C-alpha cells in the first residue's frame, strides 16, 4: 500500500527540468563535478519511482498518513456495521409486528437520518484524507525540487529531467546510463532530510 500511495503521480508531480544559470558558481564545463556521474553542461535524468521508493521523507510521511487512514477506515467500518445492525433490528421488529405504525415510522425516519449522517461522515473523511494526501505530495515534491535546484548549483548540468513509469509518461525513452544521477540524488536527499530532522530536535 505504501508504494501505491506515494507513486500515484510521481511524473506529474515532478515532471520538471532544472535549467542551469550560466552565471552560477559551478564546476567548469567539460570537467567532472564532485560525486557526479556526468560532466557539467550535460542533460541528465533521475528515476522518480526509485527516488520516491528510497526517499526517507516520503516513507516517513506516508507511514503517518497510512496510520491515520487506517484509523479513519476502522471508524467508518464501525459506524457502518452499527447502522446495518440498527436497520436489521428495526426490520426484524417490523416483521414480527412488535411496533405500532407511528413508532415504526418514527424509527424509520431516524434510521434514514442516521444513514444520511453516516454517508456525510464518509464523504467528509474522504475529502479530509484527499487533502492531507495532496499536502503530503506537495511537501515531498517541494523538498525534491528545492534539493535538485541546490544540487545543480554545484554540478551545473544544462538540464535535469525526471523520469517515471513507462515510455508514454516519461520525457526520457532511452539514455546513456552515465547520465542517470538517481543514486547520487537519492543519497543527497536522504542526507539532507536526516540533517533537517536532527536540526528540528535541537
């Protein structure tokens, strides 16, 4: 479930290309930058699926989201089962003739109100979780975008492409593996995230 929650729109989230500012301080063109797999001025790419699977921030946020989602779903199930039980008890009493017409009508209206309340609760919680999921996606996308921009200040690539999924949903169909910066980028992202967590504890 973790991968499904996080990989739902990786390409759409970060189908960006970071263009270099030629005035930025960086490694001179034609020479290898520190820890890079391609020379400055190259057009490089990284695999978004692999980054999202290995990015500690994405996994941490998703774990929190999954826990909250599980709790909400449990409450939805509990309320749904109670509503089913109340409806079954009501129908049983009606079938046995244990209720007067006026009492049966009043209880039936109450059940309808309970059903409407339950349906509204489900809709509200679904909207709430969709909003939280979107915020989570935005946080991850923003963290990656900011790091990629900072990363490129040092490496001075002409362009950085994000690839994901199949050839129909990625700007890179085929490329020299030497231009794949996924591992370097992911390592840096996790290091930056660890530093951020450590600073937040101080």
